[in-house]
C-alpha cells in the first residue's frame, strides 16, 4: 500500500479531501444532499471524484437514532491474514458516507 492510499481502498489524500468537501456541502445545503442521495455518481463526478467503472455508490446518512457501520474492503482482497500495517491503513479513523460496493 503506497503512502498516498487511505482506508484500504486506494483513496488518495486529495480524493479524501474531495469527499470531505462533499460531506460538508451536504451538511450545509439540503438540496445538494438530496441530489447526492438521488444520483450519487453524477454528483460525485461533478465534484471531481472519479469512481471505478461499474461501481455502485450508496449514500447513507447517520441520524441521532441511526448509525451506519461501514466495513472497508479487506486489504488482502477478502482472504488471508491482515498485517499490522494493513490494519493501520485500513480505515485510519476516518469515515465517509460514500461507499463503493
């Protein structure tokens, strides 16, 4: 895993910054949040976030009564043991409401 990858799925620091801006924009603007929920791939593309071809995007919103737990992609592709280095990079304490399935 390179130094620019984050959370085990290859998101660079620059991409993570874009995700953070999208989340902030959704918090500040209800119509943007609705568009993001209704058509996440298009909105993320408008915001400069490139998604892998054929990916599915699910936008979930936590509330005071509902919390989503996202299990990141297994660093070894779903098999084998995970090293301490992989664990350190697996999620890095960050969260993101945009999940690639």
